[in-house]
C-alpha cells in the first residue's frame, strides 16, 4: 500500500512528545512532505516506534532528530541522537534477538533486546536497507533506505 511517510512519522513522533519532555530531551523533526513509500503501514509504524524509542532510551541529554527526505532515487527515514553511542562490534550484534550492549548505564534501562530484531525483520520483509552510524561514544544515527 502507498503510505505518506511524513504523515506516519509525524503521528508516531507526536505520541512520544510527553516522554521526551519528561526526560528533557528535544525531539526535532525535519520532515519532507509528499514522499510516498510502499509499506504495510502497521509494520512501518512499529519500525519507527522501535527506533525512536531506542533513541530516547539511550540518550541522557541533548536531542533526537527525526528526518525524512529523498536521497538520489529513494526515500530515507533517519533518527539521529546525542546518546551513548555504539561500538563497531555492537553495530552488527544489536540486530540479533535478545542482544543488549553490556554497559553499566544499560543495566537500569529495561528491555528484552527485541526492538531492533523486529526492525530488521520488517526491513527485510519490505526490502529496505538499514544503516547505522556512530562515533562510538556520543551519537548514533539509524537510517532506513526505502
Ligand atoms: P527492547 O526489546 O525493549 O527494544 P532493547 O532496547 O534493549 O529492548 P533493541 O531495541 O533491540 O533492544 O536494541 C538492542 C541494543 O542496542 C540495546 O540494548 C542497546 O544496547 C543498543 N542500542 C539500540 N539503540 C541504540 C541507540 N540509539 N544508541 C545506543 N545504543 C543503542
Ligand atoms: Mg529497544
């Protein structure tokens, strides 16, 4: 089904507003209107929730920037945070079921380690590519290339 990417992202982000305020982290959206993607809408929503939820959960201060834009011939959904970062090794392992990075600061945040395994399942089922970038200590960017 054809889905309006910016609208779906906007709706999901609005449900996160209170949670961001509570943690005093800025939620910034940069959404290019008019981009249509082919997706099972409920799955796309789940993917967005899981990635934004992680950005909030693994960021102690600063901001999370959610963007949608066109890159060459494909649409992009991007979430950039100013959080704890990810090492090169963990960048691959985080998509495995039940994998959680062993960091002391991770112990007091609950979680099953399933969110990104679900994201990977959804992306694979649609043929979308996932990209992760991090400096290893203070920021992480998740990108979905449609
Ligand atoms: P849940 O099942 O509730 O989502 P979870 O958040 O621990 O639990 P995933 O969403 O699969 O599980 O993420 C796996 C691990 O990847 C996390 O435990 C965390 O260590 C790391 N991670 C995910 N997103 C980020 C991020 N934005 N910044 C830093 N680390 C992250
Ligand atoms: Mg998660």
